[in-house]
């Protein structure tokens, strides 16, 4: 970024975040950190996995965000009998009314939207889960030998319920790695829960107004990519990710014994990209190590495979990441 345009671009990002949060607050109470991380995900063209118990308005949050961003929104309820074609679309034979010739025509599935909510993604078999992979990584879908681009911008926001694991199909590590963040949603505070009850048990709330267009979102994504990063910050992000790998030299035995597999290079990329977006939201020109630290848990918690020792002791991935942050200077 040039020095003359820094202030203007930063102000543009800050105002965009403020406007979106104001609209979302008409419907959603609290969850400021969750909303911020969803916006970070969108500003860096990433996907997010949202984990929380039922009744925390995960679906409502995503649909409201899509409204505020004026993006096409589709929700897919993942079930054990869902087929890949139910996600991507399918080819059907159609007859021309004039020539009477029959030919295949592609009918788009719900994945052809700007914001796709994959609700309870672990409720469907791996064959259907994998239907999302190509779209998430390559922004296109292949059906019947033909490739169709998905809309731009394109985001997959998937939800999972952490307490009901019967009859579920855990996402494989390769697919988890394609999510920029795993965003954990907890129970609301007493004041927030009281406000939720008050708002939802009276007349309907105001309509959410769109405050950003798709072209503006793409422009903001370009702004984030142009943010410069100091070599020391990149160095820290890479060392933090490498410390999550038990085969790495110099890692304390206490941490090694808690991890089976560490995060890959995509985690380092995600940390730096997200730190770029976060620093703009905070009104700064370039990210610091503190920006990387603040995003470490959301970026790494789904990319670390815990060992049997950690599971036996009831240790969660967030606790391991906290130890990594204490270890890496």
C-alpha cells in the first residue's frame, strides 16, 4: 500500500466492519468476537467452521451476515441421506419443444451462491462432504465432465454440534484444513441472554439493510492482500505452526506427548492473511505479533490432531495452543 492511500483504505475497512456490525446487531445480541472472525474470514476469502450447541443462533447469524453484505445465501441441511448431486446440482434430460431433440441440461444445486451455510456438516457421509471440497478450494464444480464456476465472492460457513456425536461422520483432516477458522460459540452472558429473550418475544425486529455490495467486498479483499507484513511477524507465525509438529526439533516433551499431527503450511498462510485483515480493523497499517497471537486458537484448533495421552487426560486443543504460545518466543 502507498503511504498516501493507507489512511483512506484503513478507514474504508473500519467503516465497512462498523456498518455490518450495526445491521447484524438488529437481530443478533452479543457475539462480537464471532462476528469479527466471520468478517475476517470474508475479507481474506476464507471459509469458517462454526461449532456450538443448538439454540445459539448460528444459522440466523450467517443468514443475517449474508443480508448485510447483500450476497446470495443458500442453506444446505446436511443429513445422512443427502447425495453429492443435492449439493452441486445434476444433469437432466430435456426435450426441445421445437426440434424434439433430447439433450442434457445442468440444473445448479444450492452450492451456487455467494454464502453457503453447510448446516451440521458432520451429519452427512464423506462422499457428500467431499462435494464441497472442489468448490472450497478451486471455486468451481465439475458435473458430468463439465466445469462450472461458483459465484464470486464465495464462502462456505459450516456448522457443527459438539455434543451430539451419534450417527455423525467427523470431517477428515484434509477437509478441516480448508477452513480458515474454527469459530467456537459459547453460551451468552446473563445480560445478553436476558436481552435475547426480550427481543425475540415481542414484535419482529427491523429489517436488516445491505451495507456492502459484492464488488465492494472484492475490493476490500484486494486491500487486505496488499497489506505489508514485517519479516519478524512471518517468522513468528511459521515458528508457531512448526512448534505444533511433534517431530520438530527442540519442542518440549510435554507438548510433543499431547500431539499426534501438527498443522501444515496452510495454517501459516492463514495466520498471516487473517492478521492482515485484523490489523486493518484495528486501524493499523501492518500486523504485529499480537495480531497473530489473537488469531492462533481459531486458526490452529481444527488443524491439530491430539494424541491418545491428551484425550485420556481430557486436554482440549485450545489448551495445547496456549502452551505453544507460551513456548514460542
